[in-house]
């Protein structure tokens, strides 16, 4: 319970189903599908996020004196740092070498999804400041004897509110494509320098001349066969890259059933059979790219499915931006420019807290400088160019 706010009561729930969907979504809103009850429940009900995978749900619910849910947060007790995309392995290693126990920790995030968005979900009109939920999470971390609490990929205003409450601030970088109102992909190409324009045209031509055809499928258009093939593609790509397969085969059809037309699957077909795919979710103002996979090798297939098809879709549906996931400086040359991401961290142990604070004080200006340098590599025309 936050100091000075005795009218609020915080409870933690070991399954998202313990909070009614209508109550949760009244706080989460309908802008970002990753925060929806439907998405989070699909992760849990499919066995993708749960105790067996080291993501023990501890979803936070803040209620007022009348019992009304006024704020919530997707939270998990973590026994590792996999599937988070904001890396704290070094912090854990240093603390454990000094005799401390870093795990379990409390992670306020969406599992396996480095998608920026709200994390302190406050019901509109409730008058609850985001910092109140942050204070409650901090106190819950201490009462549960956890080492730390991490709010990752949050909004900047949440980041700033948590900082006022003593949380440590961390900056990251992603690459997003902005759509100022292009009428076609050619309009976008016209905004690029001549050399970059030729490169992208060649990449699309080569991908589309490799005996493949491409389609964007939504909601009910995505069949059980598509999902079975997509899971094979996902597993094949994960195995080839020596990664970890977080998502179970049950997740994809559950997601499609619960989110309907907000699910967009870019499919590559050869002789009428799907051989590659890229999963996207559609928000109010953005198309969010997530998982992809392929059973075949083809030139520039990843770029076509994950970037160019997403841009085509965003243009056709007048979406202001495409967010294509974590990392990847190669995205810059394809029009995806660097954007800051924000995370806030509460660390209970004073010594570890001081060490991490010192690290972040040095990391943040380095990240800002790196983003400025990356922006200089923009493929867009300067005023003097054609």
C-alpha cells in the first residue's frame, strides 16, 4: 500500500484469469494489444508463460476503498533473465559473486515481447498517479523479500514518475518506421536518397522473384494449417540461430481466437504452400512486429516479410508507425530510425543499488550519443539531394 494512500489495497494474482478481463482492460485500454487480457491469458493458457518456464505470474491489482480496480500491472516473479530484452545478467552475476541472491526478482513486463507501451496501467478518470502503483510495487518487492523490481519498456512519463520515487533509470534503443501519410510504398521510396532507393527496390525485386508470393492475412483468414506451419517456421529459425523457443504451439491459435483481426500474419508461399511467416499485432496507432520464421532460404526474405510487408500494410491501413522489435541496426537503411526505450529499476540492497546506479549514470549518455550517431545514417534524402 503506497505511503499516504491508505485507501488503496494492492493484491498480487498468480494468474491473469484471477482478474476479470473487463476490469483489466478498463485499465490497459485498447491501444496496445500486448497489454490486453487476451494476449496475457493466451501466454499463460498455452503454457508459454508460467512457473514451468520461470515466469510465475504476480499480476498487480490496485483497488480503492470501494473495491474498484483503479490500476494494474503485468508482473512476474522471475528465476532467470531470459525473454526480457533488457539485459541485467551482469548485475545478477556481480551480486551473486558478492554473496547475494539476485533471483527471484519481480519483472513488470510483457513476456517475450520487447514492445514499448504502458506498464503502470491506470484506469482513466481514477485520479491515481502512476507513482502510486510504483510505490506499491516497491513495497511488495520488499515484503516478498525479492532482490529487485524491474519495469521494462515503459512509457517515458512512467519512467519519469518512477524516478521521482527513487527508481533507477535506464535507456535503450529500438528502430521504428514512421508513416507521415504515404500513399504507397513508392511514395516512401521517393523520400530516400537515390542510392538507398535503388537498394530497397533491388531487395524487394530479388525476394519476390525467388518463386515466392506474399500475403497479409488477418483474423479468421489465418487457418489452423497456417499456424501449424508458422510454428514449424518459428522452431526452425530458433534452432538455426541457437536461440530459445519460448512460445508453445498452442499459443498462436489461442492468440488468433482471442484477438481476432488484430492478429496480422505475413505469409510467404511457394506453389500455394506456406513456407515462411511473420507475426504482427495491430494496435490503434501502430503495427507491432514480433516473431518470424522460415523453412526456406531466399534472398532478402526476412527483410521482405518483416519490414517491407509491414510497411505496405501500415500504408494501406493508415497506421502512423511500424515497430519491428528489438535490436538490428540494419533496420536503419530500410527506413527504421532509432528511438529511445525506457526502463526503471528498484534494487533493495544498498550496495548493489549504488553499483547499478553508477553503471546507469555512465550508460545513459553513451546510449544518447549512440542514438545520435545512428540517426546520422538515415537513408532519407537531405535537402540538397534529388
